[in-house]
């Protein structure tokens, strides 16, 4: 249940929990502390699911008549993790006030991994470290133990899943640049998923981070009354710590993560799904990666549209996505905005080939400050293997450009998010342009209410893109917005003031870091 704030409004459960957990952090770095908290939330989830089934087996009624509550196969049959006695939440609660509670939790993680092969090497064992105060850990266990707050245990998975995801986002914010390496902002993930509508088929993310794209895809299917089993997920992650977060994030949602793979070579050097042809690819690859081992892959079969430069992986990622896309598949992914115009290392030639092959469906220019790990401007690319397959209207020879730079709002001095209304505005524009709409007697079959809007969106022919040398920056095509008579000067002033203050803050922090680094430099004696 939510708690009343001083102004009479209710504070959501996840925010209450975050504040409590953050108070207990004390001198532990957020990057380390996230494993402490998220590991406990995961442990609470699997313990709740286990104990719910345990009680049914123990009661032995109906289909559970004669069942043994300690038989591991009973849990495997219901897709529930088996939790040994000394790893169950009730046992840890009984030990929460003991000075050895850290050792008890580490042992619990070990016990669970030994009993559940799919979790081997996934769970954190960080609880007996000296910098984690046993008293604070006990208080954290008490706090997380109350997450269900009287709700039926059957609902606790939904609550815990939501809390887990919220905490991932808050830890990413707390870590700043490093946090962006494992977390794509939820509003960006929502936009990608809403645009693509992955109702059924194989969903692939070859740089999956903590698994947010998969979680959102499952939520999309559920919210549109679809069947969760109609989609299957495939993923790959090169950072083992991040992969562990993904495995826990998916397990807490009951999502099968058996095809989410880890290897430290990464997707280019060691493609874990070589034969996969996905119906949907949703991804946020790292921007402008320069050390992607491109020199070892000059003759790779994935480079159908041109060999990408060794110093930048952007066009390697695009072609990796296209290589794994099924004949009627669709892809939506994030790239640095520079990829829309770059010509270095043959990138302009590859972009030309992609346009001429009729693979690019839509380009969205995003607002600044959406991403935690970079201030580099970003864009979304939506690509389709077959743009005349009958599922949607025939868009052959057309590209939709959307300039969304003026959308979004600041949640702090350096971070913006897209609102639900922003997401719907962009999504509706794309769907009205892409989808089939029946004739109503006056409107021919085709676009459903779509029209170009100056300064925001434009449907452009491939010929026009060629005339502009295959530059894909939306601003080149949508033009300038028409001036409105009711221009809100005060609102515009507030917006500019907020942006200016954020820039000053960033400059001050940069200067502080420079001074700190200078202070560390030992100058030779004169």
C-alpha cells in the first residue's frame, strides 16, 4: 500500500522502499550496493513462489494429493525454483538480527544455485563483506520482507517484479554514466516496444543489458490481452555482472531466460545465436564503440551492405541486426545521432545501400539528456526486411522522419524522460503512416489520418533522400514548425532556464573532476 506524504498525496510503495534502502547504504558505492538489494529482492521472490507451492503440496488436496513438499521434481514441473530450508525467507528473517547474517545470506545463494542449474553463477554472494554492516543488512531484510504488505502471495511476484525494475532504474541514476551501461531508460524502451508491437514471435536483443527490452515486450503482450507464450526471447550480453542482473530480472517476471547467453567476447566475435532469424530485434547497443575487434572481421559474412570501419561499430551493429532479421522481421534500435550523417570509413556508402535496399522504415530524432551514460544525441532506427508483405501498407520507396527533440521533460538537472503522452504522439504518428486502414468511402485504403506536420514529421521518398546525399537527419526533411499565435513566452523561458542551469551544473562537475585529477598528479621536484 502507498503511504501518505505531507501534502496529502500517496507515495508509491517502490519509492518508499527505495528511500529506506538508500538510507541503509551508508558508505557503500551504488554500483556495489545494487547487487546487495536486487539479490535480496530476487531471493524474496523465489522464496515466496516456493512457499506458495510448498503449502499446496503440504495440504495435499486435489491435484496435489499424495505429493511430497520436499520433492524437487514437483517444483520443476510447475516452473518454480526449489529453495532449500536454510535459503527460505522465513529462515533468513529468523537470522536477521544475528551478526553472522551476511554469511547466512551468501550460503543461501549458494544453496539455491546448487539446486537450480539455470541459476548457476548468477546470484550475488556479497553479503559477508566487511563494508556491509550486519545491522543494516538485517534491517534491509526486514524491509524487503514486508514488500507484499498483506497482499496474497500470488500477487507478490508482480509487486516484486515492479520493485526490482524500479530499483534498477534508481541505481542507474545513482551511478550516472556507469549506470547507463546496464540500463536503458524505461521511456525509451516503452517507445521502441510500442512502435514495433511484438505480439508474437522471436524477440532478439544481442546487447541485452539487464533485460529491460524483454520485460517490456512481455508487458506489452499482456497489456494487449495476448498470450505470453506467443513470444520467445533470445539475448546476448558480454558483461557478466550485467548478464546476472538480466537473468534475475527475467526470472522474477517468470520469463524463460534459457536463451539469454553470456560470453566475454561479445556478439561480433562470438555470436551466441548464429542461426537465429528473429521476428523482432529491439536493442540499445553501446554508442560509437571503437574497440569492437573490427580488424579481425574484415571478411565477415554479415557485412552485406559494406564493410564497417574498424574504429566505429555503429554500422556493424546495424548489419548484425539485419543479418538476424527474419524475412518479414522488424527491428527497432538506438544509435548515436552521428550515424545519420557520418561518411567516415565508408559509413555513408553503407547507409546509401540500406536506403536503396528499402530497409529503413522510420527515423526518430530523440530529445537530449534521455540517456544516463552519455550526452551524445541519439536517434531511433526502425527497419523492415519486407515493407510490402501485406501485414502493413506498402511503404516501398518511402521513409518516415520524426523530429521529437522538443518532447520530454526534465526529472532532474541532467536527465529527461518521455511522458506517456509523448510516447503515444510518436507511436500514433508512425502507426498512422505505416498501418493499413480500410476505405470509408472518402479516404482511399492506406494511411489512416497521417499527414506531414512541419517541424515534427514528414513522409519522404527515397528519391528525395538520394538528393540530400542519403543524410537521414529528420530535421533536414520536416522543416521548421509554423509559429503559433499563442506562443507561451513564460514556459519557453522556464525551459531555457532549466537547460542553462543543467549545463552549468555539468560544467561545474567537470571542472571539479579536473581539479581532483590534477591534485593526484605528482609533479617532479624542481
